[in-house]
C-alpha cells in the first residue's frame, strides 16, 4: 500500500512530487529546501538558518503521520558548498536527541531556487497516524 502525505504546515510541492509517501512501514520524505510554507519564498539566510527552516518543514511532514525525528532512520543532505558542512551539522544535530539516523552528505553543483542545501529523510512508521 502506498499513500501520499500532505500538510499545509510544510511548503507545497513545486513539481510533480509529494511531500512524502508512506509505503508500508516506511515514510519517504521528499527533499526540502528552505522554503517558508506561509510565503512560499526561499530563506535567504545562512546555511544554518536554512537548515533550521528545512528541519521544521520536515518535522511538519513527520507530524502529519504522527511521527517525529526519533522515527527517522536515514537522511541525505545535499550541500552546494562543503564549507557549510560544520554549520549545517551543528543545527541538524540539535534536532536529534539520541540515536541519530544514518546519513549521507553530498556536495552538488546547484539546487532549486538557488538554495544552499536540501535534506531528505526516511522514517519508520511504528505508530498509526492520528
């Protein structure tokens, strides 16, 4: 069984994709850039500020399925400049209380809207949605 996940508390997709897809016991969250869900505009802040916006957007999608960051098992971070790694790592790490997920971090040539980074996640669904 496959189900699209959507919440108004995260940015609307800007293309033919879902905010998330629940497939069995897994939730696949599409990569998020630092778009403010209220304005639809990209944050022009530092890599750290963009990380905070992205993580809050990912939190909203997780919450739509009654999940939180403790349910995340894998993330991928895409950076346009590996020099931002330390700043991103500090902010990102603050969202995980213990047992952080497996992670890959890659440098890419460019991201949509000129974003500095993008983060995608996979979570395991051990609870039923509300």
